[in-house]
């Protein structure tokens, strides 16, 4: 890390906040409604980064394009919207990280593929909206990650050059988007990670095991 970093951008789910309990809860509520047993949380958690597609796939084995997927997806999204903040919270160590960034007058923002319909109420409900220099949702720009456009828009709104930003995320798409935008990238090993390539193979500038390591990477006390 060099002193050139002037803004820290975060992915939302699995990086800044732990929303898996509510997303998994929505999927299991659908199973219970169909007289199916709930799936273990540990089975659903890794799929959170894939959104409704991943959760419906894990819960019912149905993929986009297959019969019944759209109805299941729509029901899942509605159930999730009805319980966005039941158990969702900012990761405990991330609370301290955000406070440290603010004390250092280092702006931070959020870039997520979650659509504004869901992301904005969550961010507001957790008291982050007024603190973030930017909130870019999956439908804010014409493209979502791994396209770089959302990250470039976040840098623009934060008033910094892309090369002055570091992007922290828990999905391969986050690293791909950050690199394409010309930003430093950090892979969040505490996140949901998915079932694809191992995190150390994503090509990030570094893999950080917990949020507090970000402060060390930034050279902050």
C-alpha cells in the first residue's frame, strides 16, 4: 500500500455487512412453506454472493431458464424484501474499520450488485447511508460488476481518481471489476466467497483474513 489511496470502496453483502442470515432465512421459509426441511445455514451461506439465482438454486435445484425459476425467484425476492433487516448487521470488526477511516478523514463508499430496491433500505437501516461517500447499486449504472462502470461511477461521486481507490470484495467479480477500473483490489476472506475458484487465485493485490487487516494494509495505526 502507498499513500496514493484516497478512498476505500466496499462490496456490501459479505464484505461490509453480514446479510446471509436474512437471505438464507427467506430461502428456508420458502422450503418450509412447501413442507420441505430447512437447509443448514452453512450450505446456503456461500451462495449469497450469487443473489436470488444462487439462493433458489441451492434451495430448490432450479436454475435460470428452467421451468419454475422465475416464479421461485420472484417469491424469494419478495420474502427477502419483507425481512431485510431481521438479522442483518455490519460485521463487528468492520464497525471499527469504518470509524478508523472516518477519524483519518479517508472517505469510503459502497459498490454492490444488489439492486437499489434492496440495497438502499438496508444501508439506511444500518445507519450507513449518510456516512458513505457513494452508494452504487446493481441498477445505478448500465452495467453491473464485473464491469468496471459501477466502480468508476463511485470514484466519480467520491471525487477521486480510480487509481486512488482500493476496492474490497468477497467475490471474484469484485476483483475483476476493480482491476478493470484500474483500482487496487483486496479479497475479503471472511465473506461468502461462493463455490468457484479459491480466493487466493482471484488475482487480488492481497487477500485479507479479517477487516482489521485492511487498516494495516492502508498503513494506518
